[in-house]
């Protein structure tokens, strides 16, 4: 099963006898609460999902800004979205797929097999002239029973050791990685040995993911192949899920450091590196990046 679904495929699926459950996960750092946008306009049949309160367990800064929820908390939320065992699920957000990637990762982690991301999100849906609805959504409560630990997760100690045997990708913007700015967390910089691989480079100009060929080339530029151990972190564990989606599209599997930089930076004694990283695995220089020319055509 593919990770992504386009607007044409989704329209067909919604018109079928067994339509997927639609989760609207509009979220951004600038506007984490997307409920007003949802009520103004959304894909018919969708349910709004609050990333901060339903896809995370916020409260203790030492665990990061978006620590994983418990299985029980996510199951309670998923039943509120109307999910039942065996349901097909499609998650979408405003377009870049950051919020929907978090939902995809968590549901996969919880054992939901049939979950996909609307490539290009709500922007792609409306851009294609598809119908929209407005107002709140109140689905009948579902009875889904979730599992747990279906996706690989690492902690801070494992992240510290990861570059000695594999690739630790930092999905944040380059200036945050280098420690030039830090708008969210108390310390600027990156985990020693990490490689900067911004999630923005996973997407074409229209907000859709590059295809397997383009993303495969992107990660191969870092020296990654199918035999490598790969782990990903970001600021708080949200955009790292986006990176894991891109890696999956490219044919690679990766672990999530769920606490990410926000946990690392709030833990006294953790080492911090700044500046540009020139190496992948310790002692293995990175090849020069080839840019986006080939990726723009590899959809």
C-alpha cells in the first residue's frame, strides 16, 4: 500500500461504498490551533484533529514540546474521531503534510495498517476544484482498539550514540541546525554527529512530496543506502515524522527520536554542536549535494 493518495484517488474513494475516514490535522508553529480554519472550510466528512492535545502529551518540558501520547490517550482520541477497527484512514493538513505526517506516524505506530496522507493537503483539494463543507463535525464515537510500538523509536541516549553506527538526520532549517537562531528552545545547535536534512527539501513547489526516485537521490546524497541505520529528529518530533514519510517513499526505514531537540536542549549536560556538519557516520565524509534538478521531475 502506498503512503500517499492524490485528490483524484481520494474523490473516488469517498464516493465508494467504503469511504475512508478523513482526519483534518491543520497545524503549524505559527498557528497550532487549526479548528477555525476547519470550521470555515474542510473536505466533506472530515473530522478535526488537534495535534497539540490529541497527537501529543504536552506538559513536561523535559520530555520535549510534543512527546508521544500514551496508547490509551490516542485510543480515546481516535474513538472520538469515529474510528473503528479496520477503517481506512486518510489524513491531511493545509498542504505541506507536517500535521498529517504526525497523524500517519502515530496511527502506524498504533497498528493502524491502512492510513495514507493526502499529497498536497487541503490546498491540493481546493486547487483541483473539489467540494468543501463548513461547520463543526460530530461523528458517532468509534470503537477502535489500538496497539503500540509498531514503529521504531529511540531515546536521547540512543540518539547520542547513533552517529557512531548510523545516520542521525536533523530535519530542522539549516540556520537552526547551525545554531545561528533558536526561536523555540533554550539552547541553539544540534546533536553532535547529526546531519542536517531539512524537511522542506522533501517537497516540490506545489507542496507535494517528490517521488521515490527524487527522494531516493536526495538521501543517497547523504550516503544512505538500504543497509544503513537511520534515525530522525527535529525540533519537537513533528516534522521528523515528515522526514520518515519521505524516507519510506524513497524505500528506507527510520527510527524517530520522539523527544527531539526540544528534549535534548532541556536536558542539562547534553553536548551541543554548532556550525555546519561535514560528516555522516563518524569518519565518512558526505558527498556534495546534487540539488533539486532531477528531483523536480521525479514525481
